[in-house]
C-alpha cells in the first residue's frame, strides 16, 4: 500500500533535515544511516513529516523534545500517532533524554521492532506459527 503524500510539505521536510536536533543527528549518524534496513529522514506521510521512516518495516520513529510534553502537544501527538497507525504503520516515540541517556537501549528496541515487523509477515506467508 502506497502512503499518502503531500508534495507541499517537501520544502519543509528538506529544511527540517538541515536543521536536525543533536539527538536526531546522533540517532541518524550513529545508528540509522548505516542500519541494514533503509531509513529515510523527515519523510512526508500524508499531512505529517515523520522524523525517520523505514518502508520495509513500515516503522515511524519520532524524537520528542520538551515541547511535546505540554497537554496540547501530547493530544496532537496522540492524534498523529493514531492517524499513522491507521495506515498500518508502527510508531516508536523516544524523548530526547532517551537518546542522550539510553542510546544503546533505544537502538536495540528499534532493531528488535524492525526484525519483528519484517519477519512476522514472512512467517505468516509461509504458514508458520
């Protein structure tokens, strides 16, 4: 299934790539960029721009700074996550402090999630439990 795409968001996505946070750069340059499964940065999906997207695993990764923990932003993020999940995407959210303080654990969770999402459909096709 192709994802919905708003071409009007492309300039903003490009700008966000150039102005990445230190945590986004750390996750990208020290893990996702060289991951065996391809990721994209600042991927437009429908009316949103995902921080990172893995098409093969249908996985969105979002990094949340402190502004994401205000009541209004938390509600918006919940709606955004629900909209992405309605497209059969999985959304993993990490705080900037997760990246700063628990980077190996974050990477392990991402890797485990990718492997589960890629292997599970293959096992279902083969009729495995």
